[in-house]
């Protein structure tokens, strides 16, 4: 063994990987050519740290930098039991811990087997396995071990050059795409480095491994069969696997199980990128409870490697799973058309102006009526006969003239004086301005969205008399059972429990949407990614604009999940990011998921309904009744006066 050259190599390797903590598992003896003492002298071991010396020390001094590498030496001959290896020797708080193992020591195989049992060949440990055996012998020895695709394991083969102080080290990258799902051990030559007493220099590359990133070299999973948990809610699980896969692969009828099929198609794209095979594990729900059963339960107990159907990232699930990328959007709404009698209001024609404006306008008209009467009175008393009217109009007549002008009506009585005509000019001008503003507001309100219901929240919906139906989805029933919101509890008490024996409470999406269309005031609760397709199919453009929406539950994102300790986490994240960056994800989402209804009011003719005309007709009927009563009173009074005159005569 060449201790100084080996120390140079290990330190150079740690510097390249930016690791400052390392554990040495060795079997060096104190009398073995002074190996341990030389190593300690070279690394300047002082409790937990050693420093680069010689040429490297000068290099760091010139750059005003000293790199500290904290270490621990473990003599494998002193260890009797390797149980709880990680707890006893590798417990750390660093992102990555360096592990050096001397394969020339006989206890090394027991250490490596225990590391395999404890699944320590992962991205959190940088393994340097140093020995003199051949590549084939190491491959045969390491092949049965449980090593993962994110493993950071390097086999270092030592080659001593005769007659030279330099030592050649050939470095091989070692990983497995997944031992338990059919993966085979991969050994790829990385580079060859020559180390002398002072430094290490890369001699030659053994492959193109260094030209790509770690996962750039491991992106092909052709030797494994990934286990994919998939949810199917609209087809029975009694179907064969081929039938279910054929259903999920279809591109027609996007409203049927759209979320599951959207995730399935993204998974097929991932399969093409990884060049792997997949075995689909089908279930009819995401989970029975938060983390038990269904596709989520398969991920928690690690019987599946990834979920094809995105799911919610709840607090309980994140204790076991990791959300790697957003792949969906969850939105449940209550839709209903405004009932026909919901918009009947008596103040429809008074809405363009506030009450104060109407009071001021009425006061101005009354004042102008009085001024007109004064004008006619002065003309009759002060002007010559040919300039005045034949009679003096009453105050009621001048007020009627003023009111008629406000309604854009002309007048048969016109003052002859200049002042009186100026009063008329002011009256008609203010009436013209008020009339144009009033009509513009009325027309704009007619051209805007139709009358909407005042029900905007679940609490208001629960307190309303409207009838409710729901789409029979697992997550809707789960939300009703586990939600802690008081408005949901009230909704269940008044809308669900009161219809517990009603077979029409839970309706398929198509039937529920048709009932909303045909029965204004009927409320239907459904998931938008699939239900909106039925709305666009059966509703006209005007009916879509008539719809009212109440958010059934808070909007939430869907994520593709992996197990928290999954070795594929980083690889899948990079592949999904690639799908996202190329626009494939956006194309698939826009095709499968409908998130918004488009109301285009310009495409149809606005009609004035009874909610606008009914108050006008009511006012007209009341006016006729009032006029009839006044007429009857006048006739009775006239008859009374006639009888009085005859009696006195």
C-alpha cells in the first residue's frame, strides 16, 4: 500500500465532490510500513480534522483558503458486530458523508453486506471502495447487493507502476437501476488518475462518463419494470389489465375519468423518456383513509414506485411521500341556474339613480311646475290680450307639463314671454340629459351578464331552499365525512341528511348537468375537470352565462408522488421538468382538464325577461287601479253635488 499517494487520491476525490466529512474503514496495522502513522501525519489528524499539506498547502495559502476535511478512522478488525451500522458509525447531519472502505480487508465484505441490508447505497453517502481485485471479480461480489440508481459508489482499482513513485487509480461508477424490480449492476469506467507524493493528475478518461451529469448517464432504465399505481373510478376493476389500459389510453370522451387518464398519459411519456417497462397496479380510489389503501397506500408501503394518477399533498401524506411536481388541479363546484322568480324586484327601473337623485329630480320638476304657473299667471294679469292665453292653467296642469317634459313629451301650452320660454328651455334640457343617462344605464345593464343569484358561499347555499344533487365521487364523499368546516356540517345536515332516502341525491355527471339545465334552482355538485365537458355539450352560450357557481371546497393542486425515501426521486423530477419545459405537459392538460367555462355574451341576442318587465306591468296595473278609483270618486262627488243642487232648487 502507498499511503501518501492514497491520501492524495482520497483528498482529491473529496475536493471534487465537495465533501468535508469522511469515515475511513481500514485494517491498517501500526507496524504496516507506518501506514496509520504516515496517514495521520499527512492528514494532520487532530481530534476530527486534518489539513492538506505540501504542495496543496502552498496552493491553498496562495488562494487565502484552507480546506478542512473532518474524519474518523475505524479499524474493521476491532468491530465484532456490524448491526446498526448507520447508527453507530454513520450518523450525520451533512448532505453527504464520505465513506472509504479498504476492500483488501477481510471484514470489508461483512460491512458492505450490512450496508446493503440497511439500504445505505444512496445519494446521502459517497462510497469509495478501494482494492486491487479485477473489475469482473468486484462485479460478481457486488452484484447481489441492494444498490440504488441514486447511489454514489465508486470502485477504485489500484495499479502500481513499477520503478515509479506514482500510483494509478482507475475509478468506476457503480449503480443499479433497481435491484428488486429487475435491475442489473452497472459498472462504467470513469477516469484514470495518477497520484504521486505531492499531487494527483488525471491520466486519461475511461469513457464519456464525465461529459454528462450523474443522471444524464443513468437516464435509461431499460432493465427494470417500474410499478405504477393507477386509479380508475369510471370502469370496474373486474376488467382485465389489457381492457383497463386500453380505456386509459383512449383519447376520446375526455370527460370520463379525465384526471386519471391525464396522469396515465403523462406516465406513458415518462416511460418513453426512460425507455423502461411498467406494470400498472389498479385501484378504484386514491386511499381509504389518508395514507391507507388505494394508490396512496401502495406508495406508502412501497409496493409501487410512482403514482400515475396525481393526488392531493395532505399533511398526513407528506410524512411518507414526496410531491415531485404539480400535475393537476382539483376544483369542485356547485352549479345552478338562477330561479325564474329570483330576479323579480320592484326597484328595477329606479336602480340607475340613487334615491337622493330621484328626490332632487322630483323637487326640480315641482319647482319648474310652480314657476310655469307663476309665468302663466303674470302673462294673464300683466300682458295684453293678444300675448296671453285665453285661460289660466291650474298648478296641477303646469306640474303635469313639467312631468311630461321629463318623460320627453311635448306641451300644447307654451308661454309667450321670454322668461317663460327660458324656463321651458331649461326644463327640456335637464330632462334630455337625465333621460339619456337613464337609458344608457338601463341598456348597459341589459347587455351585461344576466341576473345572478346572491348565493355566493356554501353557508348561503346551505341556508337556501334549493335542492341539491351530487356526483358520486370517492373524494367528494371523503370530504363530506372528514371536513371540519361548520358550513359543510350545516350543508350535510340540511341538504344531505334530509334526502338520505332520496335515490336521486347521487347522480352521474351527465344526468346531473341535464337536470341543472332543465330545472332552474336545482344545484349539482361535481368536479370541474370532467363535469365542464357535459356543460359545454348540453348548454347553449346563453345558458352558460346564466350559470351560478359556488366553490364546494378550497381549490387544491394535485401532485405526482413518490415515496419519501425513493431512489428515483431526482431522476423522475428531472424527466418531468423536461416534459414541462417542452410544453408537452401544457398540451396534455389543456386537452384533458377543463378548468373554466367561457361565457361569450356577444354570440347571442339579449332578451328582456319577466325579471325586468314584471315590475313595470305591476306599476301599470297599480296606476290603472288608482285612476279608476279616482274616477269613481269624482263621479260620486259630481253626483252628490247634482243632488244637492236639485234639493235646494
